[in-house]
């Protein structure tokens, strides 16, 4: 299982660490490791990274914090295996609902606006960025302190 620090999340998603910390502190994200205490840091999952990337697309469209938090909570509740199982079943799109439960649904391919709801697209982008960052980290392995992608 791949785990990511908040710095890794910033590299992978482009979202500033402060924003990630705010989402965590508000309870929208539940890191794998809490990170409380001296010398400890938060570890996040791939689904957390996907949730942040997907939710920030909505934030960039002008949607409010309540919806962004609800999206993060809904998606970060999945394990990576469970999320992939949903994709294999054809449930790739999340239609945000800040006042109720959110579920991944099937999306009709003929609709043009589907991209904004496409969680699988966000997952694939995040996964590609993680793989790229892992390659870069392994290229400098053995030259000083290890940086990036906590594993």
C-alpha cells in the first residue's frame, strides 16, 4: 500500500500543504497515521490524494467548503481496492450532494459534462503522478536523505 506525506500530496496534486492541513483539521480527511506529536507526520492514502484532487476541481469551479469537505469524506472512505472495484463495475462518477450520502454512479458516455464528475479520471491522474514521483525518488536513492513517497 502506498502512503503519502502531505508534502507528497502537494507534489502529486498541486494543492498547497496548508490547504491539505486545513482539510485534515476540519475532519474531511482521515490520514492513515495521525501525525500528532514531535517528529511524526501524517500519512495519507492514494484515495485521499484522489479525493483532494477531485474535490479541488469543484473548489476551482467556485463551490463552497461544505461541498468540498463532503466530497473528501465520501471518497477518502474508500480503500484503493474498493475504489478500483467500483471503477471495474462501471461506477466512475460522483455527483456531489452536500446534504446526503454520496455514491459513485454509472455515467452515460454521451453526456459532455461528465468530466467534472469523473472520479476515475482523477484517480488515473493521481496514480500517474505518484508513479512519476516514485521514479524520480528512486533515481536519487542512495544520495543522502530519502525524500518523498512514504510507502
